[in-house]
């Protein structure tokens, strides 16, 4: 009986998605697209439609799609540098790894035992120490970036046989203004009609301006936290869930007379997440960029996930600002980012219609009767345990339904205000 | 007959001596010879020509003469009592006759003398223009002694249909001077005064010759008769020497017969597939629309039908070209040496000439293949005055999809049809009017709810007027319309219809004037474009799509041109032309002004210019030089050189490799400059084995400015500011093309090889727009090695065999070479743009054709074609693509045909 119930629920969810006309993946893609303000145009997905069309047309003729391993001469594992220094008093991280040649699937291979230093234009040099494999951190007490200074990153790798040195170009830290405001707007995706609830979504924007007209190139990212409260009286019922931005959000005001950014989209929250269900908070970080780094991000942003088809976009390699001293032809991936940084936090507690509750799927099975349930192992969790009047236990096979720490933490964040 | 003529005539050198009659021949050199040996010796010694028939003189041997005699003295003695006579023309050339004597010519014309000249033809000619094969006096005899050359000109017509025969070769073999008839069937050939034998030949027509005595400048019209078997079934004669006569390097007459014999995947003859056999022409892959000529992109080809441009040249995902082969009379591809009358595209012109309806009798044909059915009828409405032609083609593939077992095919729909209609009216001796109409339609749906449709429509009216026999004009008006739409008609909030339309109306006038050694062409053309770049509208009430219509673009392209083909000497000719084109765009509209020195994007717009209705918003233009030279280095060789500049004002927005149905046409505007191309080409041509085999070597180098390339991820659809997605690139291409052809006899072949490269380079000063560090990199359609071999063997007129082999280098591709992790993302590292190539392509096709009986007056003449496409079953890679699934990228290759595809086509003529 209860099984039936679950099934009908999933059908409902499916229908809801159909009504939205989008799959979850597409919604996420939309989210990514929204970041790209310059590219925002109606009919944007039409060209993408054509590829499957071409593919299908060919498939029906003889269905000759086979897996293909191209012969690639570039088998070298390239050095990947993820490095950011800011003007905040915090530890800066340089993460070094190796790229994986095409077709190899594994986690990033950390590059250990390197000598990592950042030097500025006044002759100071700061050493990073390896905190864990491939992760090198600075000492926040001795090194803090200063706007106006120029910095160079040097890395010496040693693989036991040979040592290579890599050096970045000299990067100036440009000052960054504070974010004027971060605000949200509730948008109605679909009006509620009769018994069908409406659907709301939330767009978060920011405004900023630089009175000195000097920043010109901006990058933003964010961290978000929201409260999750489970429906069932279980021990870990309330958690804070963290997430980070997953898109590239940049903007140039170089062509404007005034260095001002208005209504810059930060993120778009749809009804298929539970972020807005009770309380949500977002911290937006604003970084200053040099023109070169702006171009780097823009190129990265333009790369698609699917390439090579006759109707797909043409990809290109994205050059880094680091190079190998011993072998200048060797490609280095990643970027040494030098940015001043400011942040602003926003809380949202509002009523949003039509939020899809993924925990509706949680009710999984109901068992009546006294005594122990045979075969009850660790992979089954008890959601509700009513000893009276007759013994009823509601079980689930998903741990997330029973324990909110699967997705978050029960530790209250220090900045959290109120509930 | 042609064998007869070559045996009959011996070559004797190019200079003539009036004193030859009086010169004596040394007896030592003339003793005891056969007549042939003697004639050849005499010709060499006296530098005259001697015409005779081998069988008349085979028993004659010269005696031992005691002293040196003149030639006439020897001939008198040799011919006495043998009923052989001879006469001597003014240059001292000797023509031998049998059974009758020719009076001295020059004083009186042939018609007045009543003397019958010897007939070299095996059968008497029926036409009245050239009676028998007399020595026809051309020109005013009074001019005979004036210095300078004479000129012979006239019209060549088909005796059955009275249509002009275009592209027929007119050759004086001994001088190896010649020309080709133009589209009116007109030819003009300057020759030295005196006796000549002129040969007229054209593919599929009986070769003819005329003996002329050229006194000055005059006319000779010629009717040619088609061979018994209709043209498309077999080739009887080839165009000889044409390759040597043409001015332009890189002009190819597409041989209809061979393209009809060439096997194709679905049993249909196809003009584009014929074009692809030409060296230097490539396609991106099977089933892709369009073709690339000498390293140009697919939109740089002007494809003309009825003198109007076709904006989408394919049907059915590119497997068929848009023009029904039944209506094609001939097709010419200009890879280089583009004449002044053509313009508006950079790379090439494919000029498809349609057939005129038969003026004499009702005819037709019909056929079916696994995918399509076609039928054509033509005939007179009023004999010799008004005729019609109707042709239609359609597919019945939907029916096939239904009966196929796979459920995934059930929702697929793909269909097309095209209709051609034409009326030809001979409005008098001097006027000819033609009205032609073409319509094609494609629709397909592939599983999803979206239906794709596109339509081409052409209406064309042409009026040819003959002011005199050497001055004529063509005036034409045409309209070409192209529309595509994608619609989702489901009752969902997302249902939409997206459409794009191009409408161009052209007016043009062309004048041809033949004056002595000059052929002057001049004219003007005017094209008005109206483009609806895109509209995005809801289809029904349940749709929540916000309607969006992009503003219309309007422009006027105009050009004037003049060119002169000047035959300097019999072995050197020059064609100098200039075309001045101009392009104006009109309001209403807006143009964005971008801040200079910055990448164009919404955020670098500094101003918006608004243009009122009819106000000129931008204009471009300039002269385009077209220069060709042809040097006949020997009777069997020629060298050609040419240079041309071309401009292109309309561009296909496509950031994919092949033309896709969703690509849109865009006019140059305030921000988008026209593309310009410059090409220098040279060619060397040689005929072998009595002109049976022709060979050519051509080289070219070209540069293209303001080529359109796009940033990665560019969105082309409904984009009002497409300039923001464009990067300024320069292109260069060079190559070597070799061809060897034999187009007559039982065994025929075409072997073509080309080595060609195409590179592009980003020239922007902005870092963001630099590709591959600003170095030259191969363009998407750079396929260096390309080999094609077509062999036809005609066992008999009923049975023929054809094999076709193609090999080419795979096209360039950018591979993902590594993945890496950064800031929690999994990123893909790509190789330099187009660093790698997809695997090479090779394919072998075979076909057999069995024709019906040879009787001409049978009611229907059936034929069967059995063909196997991709006989080796090679899985040629059409495309390689990559997908990111989670943190893994997988490569896939896609082949259109994974096995051999047999097909049977049945057709009949009536």
C-alpha cells in the first residue's frame, strides 16, 4: 500500500518537471547561462537542438555511432595551477595537480614536494608550505596582498629525477570597491491556477560601483547556506547546508564612462531545490581582475562540454599566465589570480510557491505489528516509530531521509542570525 | 568520319608561300615515292598544304624525273588518265579532287559555279545551311587580297530542337585554332585567309565539318544532329580541345553524362556529386550540404539556376542536391577565372543551365529509386514557336520509415519534393522569351515534436534579343525566395515557431558583341535583398513563448561590368574584365557603435545610430578585376593565367563545419564588412593521343579578407548583434590540381588529384579574439590530399559499367586532450584549434546500367541501374565528437554508411 503511495508521488514529481518543461540538468544549465549576461538571448538553445537532430538523422540511416579513442600525441600530464591571493587577511591557497590525459578517469593527482613562493615588486618573497598533498598555503600573519603591488608566482617541481621551474607573469593587484547591495527578486514562473499551485523562483542580483573608475574587470563567486529541517522526528532534524557557486561570473565595465555594475545576476534559484524553503543566506565575493585574467575567464566560459560535432561550437585551448622556464613550449593549465576582494551577505526568508520537496519521496514503507522486524539492517533507517496503539514503524532505505547530516551540518554557522 | 579527315589531311607547316607554285622540286627528293611520301616531302619543301584522299592515290608512285619540276608539273603527270584533278589556292595549297575538276575559286562563289566540290563526309548532310561539304566561300572575295585575317562566325543549333548548342567546340585542326560556342550557340573564330576545314563537335552530337575558303569576314551557321541514343544514356563524342580553347584556368564544364553514370547512395544522379569529382572541390562529409571550392567555405559558392541564386542547395539532409537532374542541360563550375558577369560570391560560381522544352515533339522520362520517384515531360505547344517543360521529383521515404521494424524510426518523418516548370517562346527570329519556375520543399521531424521545414522558390523571366548576328542581349528578371522554420506544435508552454526568410529580386542585362577578334561582354545587374533574420513566435494559445521578431534587413547590390576577350593572335588571347560592384543597406534600422579597441559586446556599445526608412545605413563596393590569358604553346598544349578579385556581401552565419538547415543568411551592414577574395591561378593543359586524352595541371593561391569566423559558443539564432560573436580572420589557400581525362571511346576515365591547403589566422588586436596565438591554422575544410577516379566502360550502347573511387584526408578537428580540476570544476583542456584530423576517407562505388533497345521510335525506352555505394563497406568517419559524462569524456565516431548500400533504379524515356 505504502509502496503504491511512493510511486504515485514520484509520478507527481515527474509531472511537475514536465510542466516546467525542463529537466534538472537543463535548469542547471540555465543557471550557468544566466551568468553570462552578454550572451543572454531568446532562442538560445535552438542551435544546440540541431546536433541531436543531425545525429539522429544519421543514426536512422545505419546507426553507426561507435566509441572512438582518438590518437592524441599530447600525452604529457600538464601542471595545473589553481592559485588565488587577495588583500584579505586569510591563508591563500595554491593547489597543484596534474591533468589527466584524454580517456583516463581518476581523481586529480596532486603534485607534491614543490617549492612555492610568491614575490612582490618590492623584493619581498613569501614561501608557501605544503599543508596536505598538493595544497600549499601561505601564512596569513606574514603575507597579505596589497592593492597596487605586483606579484609573481614561482613553482619548482621535483619528480625525483628532474626539476622544473614555472613562473607567472607579474600580476598587479587592482583595488576593488565594496559591493553596494546584494538583493533578490521573486519572479513568478507560473501563476497558480485553480488547484495547481503557482511556481516561484528567485533571482539574486548585485550592484556595485567604483568611484575611482579603476577596477573595470570584475569576477564574483559566492557561498550559500540554508536551513534544512526534516519532516520526521529524528535526532539530526535541523542542518545547515553549504554550497558554492558553480559558474563563471565576470563583467567588464571597460567601455563605460562610469565604472558601475547594476543588476548583475548572481544566481537564480528555481523551485526544484529546497534552498528557499525556510531560510537562506548567500555571501557574494567580489574580485578585481586584470584584463588578462578577464580574458582568461571569458575563454573558459565559452567552452562547451560537447565538442567536435559538425554542429557544435568550436573549442580552443585557453592560455595560462604561467609558463615553464626550461621548456617554454610546455603548456601550463590554470591561472595565478591576484585580486582584491570584498564580500557582502544576504539573508532570504520569504514565501516561495511550488517548491518541490524531495523529502516527499522519503516515506518508503510501513510496517505494522509488534516485535522486531526481521532483516532490519543498517541500510534501513526508521523514520517514525509509534509504539501505540499498534506498533507502526515507517522505514526508509535512504539515509538522507533520516539524517540531515548527509547533506549538511548541525553546527550553527557563526554568522547565522535568528532561526 | 573524323578518322577519315585526319587521314586525309597532312600537316604542312604554318607559313605560306605565294611563290610555291613556281618553285621546283629537286628530282632527287621526289623519285620513286608513294604519293603520300611525295606529298609530305613537297609540303615540307614548298611549305604548302596538300589535301587529298588516301584511297584515290594509293597506287600512285612518282617516277624518276630527269630534272627538277614544279609541283604542278609533277601532279599533272601523276594524275593524268586517273580522273584526278587538283586546284591551287592563292596560298599555293593543293586540293585534289576525283571525277571532276574545280574551277579556280576566288573570282566566283561556289553557288555560282555549279561545280560540286568533293565530299569528305561519309553521308550527305541534310541541313540547308551547309550543302554537302563544298568549299564554301566565306566573306567578300574582294577582301581577299587585303592584308590581315578573316573571321568566321555563326550560330550552332540542334537540328531537332532548334535550341542553341552551347559549349560546342569549333576547331581548325591544322592550325589548331579554335573556339567554343557561347550560350546562344554563337561562335567567332579569326583565321588566316584561305582554305580551311572547320570541325564542329559537341558531346552527344554527331561531329561535323565544313570546308571553307575564307576570303574575308563572314558567317557560317551550322546545325548539329543529336546521336540516336539520348544524351544522358551514353556519350558518343567528347568535346575536344575545349580545355585548350577556354580562357580561364579552373573552369569546368560538368560532364552530364559522367555524373549520370556515377553511382550514388540512393540511386539518384546528382549534380553536386558530379561537381565533387572536379579536382579542388570537396565536401565536408557524406550527407552534408554544400561543397567547398579551393579552400572556400560553403557559402562562398554562387549556385545559379535560371540565372537566380539558390540559397539552400540540398534536400534530405544533404543527400540530394536541390536541382532535379532531369532539367539540367549543362552546368559550369568556375573555380577561378570567374567572368565579369558573375559576382557576389568569393569562391566559385556553379551556373546550372536548364533545358528548354522540346520544340519539335513530345518527350519525357520517369524513374524510381529506393527513395525517390521522378518524372519529366516536354513538348511543343506550338511547333517551333512555343514549348513547355515540366519536371517533378518527390520522395516516398515516410512510407519506408513506417514499415521499418525499429520503433525508433516510427516517429521519423522526412520528405521533400521539387517542381520545375518552363515555357520557351521563340517570339520571332530575333527574340526568345523564357519563363521558368522552380519550387522545392523539405520537411523533417526526428522523433521529437519539432518539425523542420524549408522552401526554395525561384521565378525567372529571360528575354534574349538578337540585334544582329553578332550583337545580342539577354535581359532577365528573377526572384529567389528561401524560408526555413522550426516549429514545435505540441500544446505545451514551450511550443514555438522560429523562422528565417531571404527574398532577393534581381534584374540583369547582359550584352555580347562580337567584333572581329574581340568578344565584348558588358552589362549591369541589380539585386534587392529583403531578409527577415528571424522571428520567434508562439504556435498556439497554450504557448507562453514571448513573440520576438527581428527587424528586417534591406539592401541593394548593384554592379556594372565590361570585359573583352581579345584574340591577339591565333595562339594568344587575353580576357580583361572589370566589374564594379556596390552595396547599399537601407533603414529603417539601428546600428550599434562599439568602442574601438575593445571586444565588441553589449557592454562596449557607445552609441546607437537610428536610420529612417529608406535612409542609407552603410555602403561598400569597389572594382573587381578579372583577367585571363591563354597562350597556345603548341597545337596540343596551352598555358593559362588568371587573376580575379571577388566581393561577397551576403554571408551564411554558421559556426559549424557544414551547412545546417538552421544557418541564417546575413547581409553586410554597418559593422559587418564584405568579404573580399583575390585569386591567382595558372594552368598547363595538354592533349594526348590525337586529342583523346586531356591532362591539366593547375595551381592557385588565394587570400580572403574579412572572413567570418565566430567565437566559441556563439549563438547564431535570433541574435541581433551577431557582430559581437564574430572574430576578424584572414584566410589563405593554395593548391595544386592534376587531372587526366578520357571522355570518348569505350573506356572513359577521369582521374583527379589535388593537394590543397587552407589556413586562417585571427588578426584581431584583442587578446580575447586571438586563436592559436595568432598563428595560421588549418581551416575546418582543409583536406590536403584528395584523389578521385571515375572509370566508365561501355560494353555496348545498352550496357555500361562505372566505378568511382574517392580518397581524401580527414578534416581537421580540435580534440580534448586532457581534463583537469580547478575550483571544483572539471575542465577540459583542448588542443590547439584544428591540430588533429579525423581518419581519412575512402570509398569505392560501382554501378551497372542496362539500357533498353536501340530502336529510336520505340514507345518507351527503359533502363535499369544497379549500383553499390561504398562497396568495401568502409566505416568512413563523418564526425568525431566528445561528450562529458560526469567527470569522464568519451569520444564517439559517427559513420553515415557502415556497410555497402546497394540500390536499383528504374527509368524510362518516351
